[in-house]
């Protein structure tokens, strides 16, 4: 496998199931549920900041900074904090997609229960639902280093964080190739 095809495969994990359209919903699945197929997870939701209001939760308030432009869309996805699920196609729990806004954006990502999670964010700058390594940006919870050797796929141990019964705040800084 070449580095380019490997990078596309890995970046595709960040993109996850791009064929789903915004607005489709499926029932939420508890974080501890065992999936029988990838379709058991996917839940596209709106960015409802009320879920992160005082007394809300469990949820994660994600501040995304370093967004390069106001073109395309931002896609945030939360995964169970396990190596089995992290960045695996279709294994995300909730996804929020919004028009990109240069600079900083905040999303509220509800989670099914207290426990370990990881979040991946992608900026599809030209809104083509494909990963363009020269244009698109990405970031992950805990802001791990991304380089040619891990091709944008740090292990779950570098991205996992815990959520209790309330609202957890995290910050993700976007990274771009150029």
C-alpha cells in the first residue's frame, strides 16, 4: 500500500460515512452497546447548545479553533473511547455538520452515558464530501501531534477523555497541510 493510498484510507476514517445526508437521524445507541453492524451507531444531530447549558449532560462542549476559512463545512464526530471504534468507518456515535466559519466555532456533542470518548473534527473546505489532503483540515480531542508517520490517525490513548454526568469542555485546534 502506498503512503498516498494509506493516507486516503486513514483520512477517510476521519470523514466517516460521507454518503449519509445531513438531517437523517437514527436512534441513539448507548456507549456500552455492542454493535451488530456499522449502521447501529450513526446519529446525525443538530448543534443544540442547550444540551451544554448548566445542568445539561452528559455532553461535550467542543471549542474548535484555527478554522482556516468560511468555505465548506465542519464535521465533528464522537466515538466510544475504544480502539475498536476510534476512527473506524461508521463507528461514530453522533455527528454534527455545520457550515464552516473562519476562526473559532463551538459545538455541543451529547454522549449516551458517562464514560470514555474521543472526538474527530474535519473541515471539508470545498464541500465535496471527500478528503482532500491539500485543502481540508482536521483535529482531534487532546490535540495530538499529526505527522507523516501516523498519517493523521493517532491512537485512542492520545485522544481519549472521560465524560461524567455533566458537561465536559474541550478545545480542538484544527491542523492543515498548507
